[in-house]
């Protein structure tokens, strides 16, 4: 199972959190495999220990794959969640009140941004 957290904008114009996973089915070599997801671009980024980012929305609909570091995310309504290495964030709150994050511990935040293609279907399953 690959943990996935969906961050989305509700009808109240606020960011909300939904915890779940990426849906995967048996595939080649007895591995579990997700459906294919159309991507527009992929980049990697690193934030030094102690990094934070104040209130903002996602710049585009994207997957953010945490490779190293642990973060605490918070919405303006007080919802919070942690991302750890191996977790995927489905960032869909491109409008509204947004979210903020801060890096915890001594590790930098290393992540991969996968900007989703137009109308890309992400195999997110809520818990």
C-alpha cells in the first residue's frame, strides 16, 4: 500500500484533507501496479532542515512524492497531517484558503513533483 493524502478545495472555499492510498492491482512480476497517470512534467526539489512555507495554495494539480524528510501540513480550518518518506500528496487545492507546512526533524525535505496532465485520473482511494 502506498499512503496518499488528498488536499482539495471544498465548496466552502477552504482546503480539506482526505487520507487514503493509491489503488494498486496485481501486475507484472507479481508486483502491485496502479493504473497509468498522465503527467505533464516532473521535477525534484530539496528544502533545507527547518524549512517552512506560509499560507499558499497548490500552484497546479500535482502529486508530491516525499523522498526524505517529515512535514506537518495544516489547513486554515485546523486540519493537519504528516507526510513521511514514501508518502504521496495529491495536491488539488489550487484555489481557496490554502495550507501551510513546516519541516520537522533534522532531515531536508526531498521530493518529486509530478504535474498532472489535463483531466488526469489519479487512482486515489479514501480510507
